[in-house]
C-alpha cells in the first residue's frame, strides 16, 4: 500500500510538474510579447532570471493545489456511499472476507478513494489473521498513516512556500550586486539613476516572491484543513462500521467455547421442545375457547332469530288490525257520506219547493200591487163622494153604497186569497 501511495504521489507530482511547465511557458509567451513590455506584469515577472524561477514555482505549486482541490469532491462522494451492510451484533472473522469482496467489487474510482483504501486495508487485516485481535490498534495505525500521507501530500507546496522568500532575497541581492558592482565613488553621481533602477527591480523581485509565498501558504491552509476533515470523517466511518464488529477469540478458551456452544445448543433444543409443547397446549386451549365462542354465537343467533320471528308475527297482527280498523272507518265514512247526500237531496227539494212558493208569492205581490192602484182610485172617489155626501147631507145612502163597495171588493179578491 505504501508503494501504491508513492506511485500515486509520483503521478500527481509529475502531472503538476508537466502542467506547471506548460502554464509557465504559456504565461511567458504572452508576457514577453512586445505589446506587454513596460506593463506592471512584465516589470514584476520578467526583469530578472530569478523572477522566472519564482513564477515557475508558483505555477507548479498552484497546479498541484488545484489538482488536490479537484480530488476532494470525489472523496466526499465516496464518503456518502453505503460501503457495508448494517451489522447485527458481533460477526465471525470469516465475514471479513465477504465484506472485503463487497468493497473490491466497487467501481475503480471508489476503490482508489481514501475511504475505499482504508476499508480494504482494515478488512484485509482481519482476513489474513483470521481474528480481530488488536484490531483497534491496527485501525489507529491506519489513521496515523493517512495523517502522515496528508502531511506528505503537500511537500511541494511547502517547498514553494519555503523557497520563494529565499529566491526573493536572492533576486534582491543579485540586483543590488549588479547595481553596485564596478562603481567607484567618483562615478556614483553619474550612475545614481541606474543604481536606483536596479534597486527598484530588486524590491520587485522580493514582492513577487512574498506574494507567491503568501498565496501558497493560504492554499496550503485550505487544502490541509479540508483533507484533515475528510480523514476525520473516514476515521468516524471506520470506527462506526468496523470497530467491535468482529468476534475476538482466544486460543486458550476455544475448548471452553465449544463446551458452552454445545450446552447452549442443548438448552436451545430443550427450550424449543418446551416451546413446542406450550404451543400445543395453547392451541388446544384456543380451540376450546373458539369452540365455546362458536356455540355461544349459535345460541345468540337462534335467540335473535326467535325474537325477530316474534316481532314479525306482532307486526303482521298489527297490520291486520290496522287494516280492519281502516276498513271500518271507510264503511262509516261511506254511510255518513250517503246520509249527507240524502240530506243534501232533501235540502235541494225544499229549495225547489221554496222557489215555487216564492214565485207564487211574487205573483201575489204583483197582483196586490196592481190592486193597490185601483184602491187608490177608489179612495179618491170615496173621498169625493164623502165630500159630496157631507155637502148634501146624504150620509145614510153613502154608508149603504160603501157597504156595497166593500162587498164588491171582497167578492173580487176572494179567489186570489183562496189560491194563496
């Protein structure tokens, strides 16, 4: 496994070196263009040979940091996988081989992830030893190895962080040496602008080196913090899934374990036999209870059937009595209706007779009305006669005439009165 880690680290370092070289060449292919001369980028990165080295180290370390950052999402996804089935108590050591096959059957990127390699190494220990003796110490050893690998993965970045300030100071010294070499005291005034320019370039080199060191240091802090968090998550997963998962057996107590196992098997058989007998007893008791329950249900069913039959008979008798009473009411109503119709017929006959009488009465009244007109004439005549009689003093003759008139009127109205 250590050889695999070295190979992996060598591949990553080689990749970062190649990509860093390509990035450096591309950068200077742009910066060294005539249009870039005099710019601040050209002044800080292309005025001295030391600047080229610092920029190359910056790109090399930056590419290495980027590659590390790109590997973190895969590690996080690998941590979220369900690597092992849930455990149910202690498992025999032989189960480790089955679990190891499950881990190895995963896809390549999962097997090559840190959690995949850690689980494989932990299960290989149990598979090879055939027991889980000193398993906690082995898991702690694997955790320490991962921490050491985390420390070793950033050797290049630490190298860039450590060497960049030195290169900056070296560039400063080189520029100072170039500026001050071959200058006498008499030429100091003439070459002062050149010396000042060289000193400015010297400080530019120091600035680039310090900026490279600070950026690499910040990237180192972020990457190490993230990777240590991943390692701690792997430690928790391994402790949760594998620690105390397998049985720990001592060779000295194997015979005792065999005796305990046989006694346990006999006890289990006795318990099984007792349980079987108890189940039979419970079965018979439940059958008796169910039988009694069925009989009780049958009795209640018969009772309900008798009650419903009695209710049906009562309902039929009530319906018959109700129909007979309704028939009597209908007969009585029909009799009363006949009597009422007879009374109405009699009333109609009386009304018809009254109509006839009323017609006769009207005729009589009409006759009387015509007779009243003649009486009025007669009264006028009598008044005239009485006046004449009073004037002529012939009262006796008038009385005789009046009596005759009265008899005449009586005789005239006699048939009409008889008809009335």
